[in-house]
């Protein structure tokens, strides 16, 4: 954990051992077919900048990852997510607001099957604020 101001954090993020973690993250995010962003409020400028950079690089290459953002409740505004991951469509980014256990339980992160499950009534998905799709499964018993 690195507790400091954003500018100092930017400098430290380029030095060992933090730089190595950022490098590995970037390398893997550039080739990953799917991104799972869970429990992150999009409030860290350095992480946001890196996600935006990676997203734009993938866009330029025509190889978007599919992204599932998992949060709990309505606190995280979709416009915040849209700012970090700009210019995408609802097939690329989804937001699950039921928390991580429910997202995994309802296979929302198993991207290829989520449309079929939505049609079958297992997961309800709808587009909101233009391009971000929100998914919610039934409450656990």
C-alpha cells in the first residue's frame, strides 16, 4: 500500500518495487481479453490514467477487452466510469451493482454467456446513460 499525495505517488510508481507492479499490470492488461474491475471507486488518478491509457491503446489496435465493473449499490456514477473508459459500446463494458459474490454467483463475469442468460431471465441487463450496461441478478436466497 502506498499512502502519499498523488504527485509523489506518480513518481514512486515508476521506481522499484512499485514500478514493477505497474509494469506487470500494464503488460497483462494490454493482452487480456477480459478485465474485471471489482471494489474500485475510480478515485485514484494514477490508476484512472493508466486504465484510460490502456483502453485508448487497445482502441487504437481495435482489440477492446470486455470489462465488468463490480460495485455495490448506486454510489459509483456511471459517468465516472465513462470518463475513464471512453468511447465504448454496451458490448464492451458492463456494471454489476450487486457486489462481487453475486456477480460471480450469477456468472455475470462469464461474458460470452451473459446475453443468453439475460434472455433466459437469469440475469437482467439494460443500458443506462448511453453506453454502460448494468446487470443485476436475482437476490440470493
